[in-house]
């Protein structure tokens, strides 16, 4: 006899069959497809982060490729080998002038900074002050004090304040919102406090090494330790695959940084030892391509695009989103074909160019009528909330906005895509917030189009009608002990996929009518 809890579960599932998440009159995933997606996300998350070229990424892509084959798509892979940087153990110890040794907590490592091995590097600490921010919150390394470094080598210490940004004028033009909600309903438009912006704060480690710098300690500022934990920022390696920096570097939280600075100023620290055991080795990785021929039989398609590598089930759930869409449209054929690209190299520090597929398979771009970039679906919003002068990291009670990058160049095709995208949100829940924004060029500054590598080349430089969807939670590039599962909202994932299903279906209708 079935347990009562099992009967309740089955009854709930049966009831849901006639009550899709977005209403019976709207296109979307059925119960089986929703449960399959949840299972795949959960089981993928169990394996751990999908760093570029690691086993977890390759297993995910094998499963996605095999599943697209079973669904009837034509698939291929573009295979690469990269020099993979693999951070394994890290720690920070201070040797005090009174003969005491203490171990100091860290929030993580500076990606691609170097490899100390298990023995670590030891040197006196030089307080270099602070990494600067320009008037428009851009990186400014000129504020670092690198004068009078200790002879024989040093470990430099500096504050690293987090920039803030916004998606408002003059840098970004808001072209539309979900259900035409007011910008006031998306307050994040005016204040994007987010560690993610550290991605642009880079250092020339080769020049630091020439100055005798053996290692580096960077202290987060204006960010809680919990929010800063294991942020993979900035994602920038030495130029060229196989080239490595050699200044192993770690992050510490703000309170730890204040303690280090005080002890150094008081002459209490003799030396510091940084351990960042991060060997590099050749590793295989691949970009996966799927093709679903349209019923019209013409060489024209819609391009669905994402990346497959990252630290959490939020950051790189794109392959499972696109697999779900591929299976849906394999059962519900379109007149227009679908090209599906899942690129690799996103977390490689630039050692593997995500855009290589564009040169290797130019026909995909040539036949595309429009492109849709999907990534980071289902993100619950967490922010630092300041209480008594201290940042506390907690959920806000909201879900992350669907920031959507588009071009505002005058074009009938662009306008059609934008309108159909906004229409696809009709009937969606109030908690699903989307802002469609266009990066501007102001005073010689080109504001960035954020998204999976190459999306700006499609939508901004290539003039292909493109919607680049990129929710950006604070934890976007952070590795988490639960893989980010506690910050994933499945109802939101499904609602977002259903929006894409309706958008693709609308584009197909326009194509069938000769209007695309």
C-alpha cells in the first residue's frame, strides 16, 4: 500500500497536469518536462562545479549531446585542449614578531594569479593602500602604492572596494519591461551593488613579479564575508593558452583586512605565507552544437545560445535550459530551423576564446534570423543589507530581474524581436521582472553588453537581432558549498523557459507568414 505522502504527491502531480504554471491557454512545459528538468538540474548540481575542462563539465556535455541525439537533433562537438588552472588548497599564515604564528581566514583565491605549491611563498607584507575606482566606478590601479617595496621580495596587501553600477541612463537605455511594469518596480535599475563588477578589476601580475612581488593579499571592502566567499573574480589569466602568472594571491574579508593592516602598521607582522596550490595541466573541453531542421526545409534558423562552464547550478544551467527547449520543439516542430550552441571557455580566464565557434561554423551566424541567449535562470535575489554599519548577506524576498541586453539601432527586425519578447511575458507572475536595456556609448566610453561570450558580437557588432538574457545575482561567479541549489527557484526556471517557448513560437509564426 502506498504511503499517504506518496499518494498526496501523485494527486498533486495529476492535478498539475491540467494546471500548467502559466495557465492552460499559454504555451509551456508540461509536468513531465518540468520534473525532468528539475531532476537534471539536481543531479548535475550533485557533481560539483563545472569549471572549464573538468570532468563535471565534460560529463554534463556528454549527457546533453546524447539527449539531443535521442530527441532527433543533429549534433556535433568542437573539441579543444586548454591549459587548465586548478586551485586545490589555499591558506594564509602570519609570522609575528613575537614568535607566534597565526592562521588567518580567507574568502578565497584570486583566479589565475599563480601556483605556490603546498610549500607556499613567504615574504614581508607591504601595505599598498587601496585599489582605486574612477568617477564612473571603473578600475584604477594608479592608487596602489608600489614604492619602496622590501628588498628580497614582498607580499603586497591592499583594499579592494566593490564598484556599484546601474542599468539606467546615460550608460543604458531601458527599452521595455515585462508586462510594462514601471521602472520603480525594478529598483535594481538604479543601483547594482554586486561583487560581479570586480570582474573588470584586473592586475598585470607579470609587472608585479618584476617588482619582486611574490604574492598578494586583497581585502574586500563594502561586501560581507559571506557575499565575498569564493567569488571567481576577476576571470582573467595570463594572455595566451599555456601562459601562467606567478604571483599567488588570496582574498580576505573586510574585518580580516582591517586586522592585517593594523598589525602591519604596528610592526607586529614579520612575514606572511601564502599557500595557493594550483597546478596547471592540459585538459579536454568542447563546444556542443545541435541542429533541429525546420519543416520549411530552408537554410534559415533561430539561434539559441549559452555557455556550459561555471561554479554553480545558477551560473551554468544554460545547457539544461537549451536541452529542454530542444526536446520541446522536437515534439512541437517549427517551420524555421533551430541552431543550438553551448560554448566553452567562459571560465578559462581568456585561455580559450568562447567565440571560436563563430569562425569555425560561420554558416550558423549566416543563416540566423535572430538570436536568443539564455543563462542564469531561476536566480533568487540575495544582497548585503547594511545594519549598524555592517553588511548582512540575506535574501531580499525578490527574484533576480531578467536583465536583457539588446541593440537600439533602428531596424524593423530588431523592433519585431523586441516587441515579441515583451509580449511573451503576458500572463506571467508579478514576481517575474524583466528589463530590456541597450548599452550606450557616452563620452567615448562604450558601456558593456554583458552575457555569454560572443553575445555582444552577435547583437552589437554583427547587427543580428538578439535578446541576451543575463540575470546577475551577487553569487553569480561564486562557488558555494551546496552548489547554489538553495538559491535556485524552480517555478522561476519554468516560467522563464515558458517565456522563451512563446517567443520562439511567435518568431516561427512570423517566419511562416513571411514577416521574418
